[in-house]
C-alpha cells in the first residue's frame, strides 16, 4: 500500500481510506492519469470498488465497497442521502454571518470542463449548509464546516466562491494560488449495510 493511503476502517465488506490532496479518486482519461486511490487500493484489496469520489484537489475520507453487492448497497445509501458528509475548508476573506446555506443550481461549463457554473435554467439543484468555525483577522481567512446536502461536482467550491469567499488555493474558482486547495472531507457517518451498526469516521483537517 502506498504510504499516502491511510486505511481508517477495514472489514470484509467495506473500507474507509484517507485520500491525499492531488491524487485522483479514479483513473483519468489520459494514459498518464491512471494513478489514483482505487488503483492503489486494488493492489492490496482486489475486491475494492468505488462508491463515491472526491475532487483531485480535495483530501479526506473516502468509502469503498468490497464486492459488487456491497457497492450496490453503499451506492443506495448515497442516492437516498443516508450518508452524512462533513467537510472543513479555509475561505479567503471574512464571512460576515455565522451560518447559512447556499442553494444554487449547477451545470458543467462544457467549453471549460470540468469547471461548473450556476445555471438557473438548466442546472441541477444543489444545496450546501455552512457554519463558521473561526475567523483569522490577521490572515483574512475564515474556517468553515460544510455540509453538502446534494453531491454535485465541485459543489462546495462553486458555492463558496458564489459567496465572494472562494476556498483558499482554489484558483479554478477565483482564489489566489496557495500550497493546496484547503478543502478536506473530515467526517463520514452511515449505517453499515451488513451489520446495521452506526459508523462514524473522523479525520482532522491537515491545514
């Protein structure tokens, strides 16, 4: 196993790993973009199958099935919104409010894909809830907890940028350059489809 891939939980049915920032979740279209979390996992756990994805720039917790039946069961949890996902991010600037939500429909900007844009006519509904954790007046940054109620591509990134406070390092959506995009999947909670046990995995933000 690559030292970049930490396994947080493992049993005969599923596993939860930590994706490092900069590594693809699944293989890309080009031959040089085949290195990814699932490829590395399958070297050790050949039955590991993808259930969801994180953007290449995002780090944090990812849930994988072991075998097709569990992949179907876990995918069903995501489709029914029975997986609670929490993220932590650093935003540029100082958010004035302490909490709120963004409900803006998103669609792929095909000439500039994979960029996503707000489109009220053709976009798919997207909802993000956010809450301020702390404000850094010196650095002019705001640390927030994010809950994506829906799971659209680049949803958190576009929604934060729409507030006028893009995620630190997310030059794709208007932020200044930084060492990394400061977005981390810090919590996953769900009921284990096989055992029925509540599962809650945590990973502190590395920034």
